[in-house]
C-alpha cells in the first residue's frame, strides 16, 4: 500500500494525531518509486487539468533529475537548447504526415 510521499507528509500525519510508519529507500528503490510517482501525478493531472497537479509533475521531474545526477539548471538548459533547435509547442502545429 505504500508510496513515495513529499518530505513533510510524516510530520503532517503526526500533527493529525497519527503515527506514520516510514522507511528510507535505497537509490534504486527511490528511482523506481519516482517513476511510479510521475505516472501517478500525470494521471491526476489528466483527470482534472489543475495547476496544482502541474506543479506536482514538475516537482517529481526535478527530483528525478537530481536523483539521476543532474541539476535542475542542467535540465532547464537542455530544455532551452532543444527549444532553440526544434522549437516549442506554442504554435500549436499538428503534423498529419507527408505528401506522397
């Protein structure tokens, strides 16, 4: 039943009068659970399209980035490099295919 939670969740549970049972994950377990968490957060975003769920996705992506040995700054630079080379999605272009 367990799942990866934000760092302050055990404290919040304690403040609610309950006793959380937690464990610290190994690096491998952490990466596995981050991938699961990303899927969970994307599904939640798909269900309600809220800004809050978008923020959760970004938080998980940042954690994955750092867990894999990269900085958030490196991630943002890679984003910008790709954007400069291939563009973003602002123009709403939908590729249908090529003419024969």
